């Protein structure tokens, strides 16, 4: 018996989670610019229409369906697929696509919108971002945010289970769909050491801060750029060294005060952080994450985490008493907290000497 996995194959947290779901008896259904892939363990098959996809899948013993993402599909295609197979389906809430067509709650000023509820406000936001075409591609008229949410509500209500990776994600969706039943199941973490034997104190004069993960627009590009500018322009230099592990936006790579270590594998992250004698890890995402693998990885490795007071990243830090939460979501707020931590480290060094 097979489990069908529906997703966009677009990387990020969805792809990371799916590594834990794929096995000999799973089939991936992925949209293409023209057509679809069905991916088996040992082969892949391309089809030009959803009708032919359904016909092929009906020849196989599909026991269950997992809907991980519908980006790239039309709602009629998804409905036809789910209705055309005699199998129950679960929906996994990897992001906020079901209530925000822009996905991340980033408004037309590239700021967190606070989970706007008014569909007319959201409609104007999409139009200003030139993202309203998503409404047209996904479903039939009326092409509105209100209709979008009504469609997803129906999709979620018909599922045998709706699964969120954090309590925050559950509560966020319930503010839009209060009658929905949602289970919380945190994502399993990849192979990673659960603790790190820290090196003896080198009596470093500087605080070593690591920025973990890919840093682009919604992951904190603007606030990181503001932070770095403030560090460069400060009348007194901070006793601080910054390292990055992951891809950086071009504007950040131009800053020489950040030491780029490039992308990393989970298996060697502990060694990389130890080699650079990291003191704490910063997760500068400016939107509420639904899970935040990087936050959980940092906590598992025994490092305190600095993040904004948003989403699942804040939930993880608070639950584990594992760091500091900053408000508001600005580079200035980050700078002030880092400045405070640098001063605390200097006092600690002075007390050791005396």
C-alpha cells in the first residue's frame, strides 16, 4: 500500500520535513510549469494533465494521502485528485499559505503585517505586491482573499487530520478558522548531536555570534543589514565577531564584518560552531515561523538563541528557557540587545581577572 505525498518540491522546511516521510511505499505528486511528476523510489513519471495523473494513481493501491503544500496546483486539480482516489487525507500546515496568499504575512512594505484578518486589506496588499495573480491561478472566480480562505477552510475541514508543527501555528490558524480541529506534532529533527561538550573558556575578549540559516527577505535581510550598519557606524566598536552559516542575501555578503562560513550539513554543524567558539546564535526572521528548524537545532546543540518575539521560534526559546526575545522587530532592537550582551561579557571577564 502506498502513501501519496502532495507538495511543491520547492525546498525549505517542507522538503526538510519530507525527508522523514519518504520511504519505499511513498509516491510524490509535484506540479510542473506544464504537467506533473509522479516520483517513485526508483523512477519518475511525467504526465500532462491531472486527469492522467488520477488515472495512473487509480492503478495503484493508494492507502492514504498527505497534503504538504498545494503551491503550483489549481484548487480544481487538488479537489479532483482527492475525490478521485478512495483514500483519506491529512493536511500539514508548513506555512500560512492557507490564509495568506503571500505565504509569510509580509505586507507590501516588506514588514510583518501582524496576521491581518480583513480580507479587503489583504486584497490591496496582494495587488500592491503584484501577487494577486496567485488568486487567479489557484481557483475560479471570485478571485478574492475571502474566496481563497473559504476554499482552504473547506479543504481543511474535509481532512481526516490537520497537523501543525507548533502550538503557535495551531492558534494562528484557529484565529481564521475557529471551528477547525488541529493536532500539534513537532517536526522530527534531523541527525544532529543533542549536546556539545564546549571547549574550555579561551577568555575571548569578544562575543562570538552566529547567524544560522538562509537570510533573505522574510528571514531578516533588512534587519540584519540595519544591524551591521549600526555596528559599523557606532562611535565605539563592540567587542563582537559575527559569523554566518548558510546563504546570505547579496546586500549582506558585501559587509566585511560578517565572516561567511557558507552552507552547512547538520552532521558537521556542531564542529563548525565549536571551531569558531560561538557564544550564541541569532535567528533574525521577521515573520512568525511555523516551526523554525534553525532555532531547534541551536537549542539542541546547547546554545542560547537570540530572536524576535514572534511565532514558533519564540515559542521554542520560551519553552526551553533558551535565550532572549527582542521587540520590536528592528535592527535597532537587535543592536541594543547585542550591545547589552557584549557589556555583560566584558563584566564577566573583568570579574574573572579580579
